[in-house]
C-alpha cells in the first residue's frame, strides 16, 4: 500500500501508542506483544490518529524540528510504510 500526503492514518485494531512512565519509553502495544518506539518514531506516532492528513503531520514535524520538509517527509513515509506493512497502521 502506498501512502500519500492526503492519507489519514490510524492504528489498526489492537494496536496503540502508550507511554510507559516507569521506564520513560513509548511503546507500540499490540496483542500479546509490545514494541519500544525510538524517540523519533514516538514523535511521529504521537501525531497519528489525529484525523490530520499525513502532509499536515509532516509540516508539523518539519516546523517543530526545524528540518527540511523533504527530509522529514522521506523519513516519515519510510517509517509509516513499514508500520503499514506490519499491519500496525492503516489508512
């Protein structure tokens, strides 16, 4: 599945992002397992499920981190495409 900047992504059923306060890490909770999200992935995934199209999320991240939009867009799309392939996210 290809994603465009108009795509609105959501966590699929049974998946969610949760902050573990004890370990101070972000986790992607999945049925019977959990993945630790690195700080960059966590920053991106905190914006998912906001009913905002991907382009708006990329704009927000580029502004927040004062980074070139095209670099942010490439990194975000790579991460999200991987999570879609793993069925963690869907459009």
